[in-house]
C-alpha cells in the first residue's frame, strides 16, 4: 500500500478536494496505517457542520426523504455530505445498496458528497467509522451532514449520539404505535416524520404517536412534533427543514448544543480507550489461559472466577 502523504492529504481536504475527501474516508474505513494521524491533523478543522440523523424502520422512505432534504439545502447554496449506511453483504462485507442507486439526482451536484457505508455487524444501525467519516466531511467544508441509517437493531442510540438533530421516520402501516415502533426510537427522536402520509391511516397514526410522545418526559424542554410528508411527491419536506432549524435554535439556547457535542466527544474518548485496553489486555498469554479454560476447567470453574484470576494477574504483573 502506498504511503500516505499526511500533510498534502490534510491540505487538500481542507481546500475541499472531493478526491482527497474520498481517499481519506477509504483510509479511515479500512483503518490503514496513519489513519489516526490523519484524524489528528484534521481535528482543528471540525465542528462547523450541523449533523442530522435520519432513522426509522426499513421501508419508511428514508433515502427519498434524505434526497429531497439535501436538495432543499442546496437551494440555499449549502454544501451537504451524506453518509448512507447500508446493510452489510454477508459475502463481501460491503454495502449492499449503493448511493448512486438511491440518490442518483444528487451525484452530479458538486456541492453534495455521498458515501455509502456498511454496518459490518454494528447493531446500533450506524457504521462503525461513520462519525470519523463525518469529521472528514466537516473538515472538507460540508455545512450539513446527514446520516441516513439502516433502521435495524434493537435500540438505535448510536444515531442520536452522533447527530445534533435526530429525525425518526415512520409510515401509516406501522399499525399499533407501541408494537409498530421500537422503544429506542421513541426515546431518541427530536422530530418525528410520518412519511407516505397519502396512505390510509395517516391521521390516526399521527394522533396515536402524538399521544404517546405526550406521555414521554423529555430530557430537555423540547417536545417533538409529528410532521406528515410525502417524500416521493416532495410534500412536507420544507416544514421538516424549518423544524430542524427550530431544534438547532433551541439547542443553541443555554449552550445545549455544545453540551451535547461534549457528551459525544467524551463517549468517543471512552470508546477509544476501552478498545485500546481490550487489545492490550488480551495478549497471547491471556488468550492461551482462556483456551485452556475451555479445554480443561469450564466444568469446574465459573467464568466469574476465571475473570477475577485474570484481573488479579494483571494487577500483580502490571
């Protein structure tokens, strides 16, 4: 693999080079040598973008909605980065659906940068390096970054933590509101979008959802609205965009946006430290002890005792 010219790549990204941005994202996704140095070099240039998460059950129309929302931002001459997270192919590990299939209208717009990413088994619905990819787009000058997630997994807290505003999309066919939606989605939404609202049952679904949300006690004094859209007809998207602005303004009051981003940063630091500690802890010797336990001691020794012994050994030796 060719050596990364870190300084040159950093400079080209900051200048807004699409080629450099694409190359940097590949380096980060593949965790190639030097990818952390690249992220370090870009750190001072991030923090200017506003990040929006779009999530919800499969078939809710998230891709069409994202496409229409991006076009609205482009009419304001704002640059848009889109991270389209797809299911992982069991054969290649790559994204099954490609961005050009879903957002073909945007691919010729130089003010839009689209990247498809695979979840690679991440149950939170967000690809493992999606936040770092968003950082690269941020450093490249993209003003709006949209995460469009798979909509699978038990609780999609990842997207709420990565985004400044989280949009949860549903459709009238969701059926019973409690059964049709995951509890996690109910908790994380800042805005709820009832898409395909021209279908039967939309008004009833809206009332049911508003009732359930009314019972929810928000962490902040922000009460999510339920907005009807027909993304395939480009109806209602402007109203959602205005509500995103309202939510941003709400977060800017009392410094809540910075507080939210600080929590995101702290979590990332903890994850990085925990990953390094896991890698450090499970050296060849401890892996050998684990294998020997499976072969000889699993009937006589509980995993709790083995865990305590491993940690004692760590304290003694280190």
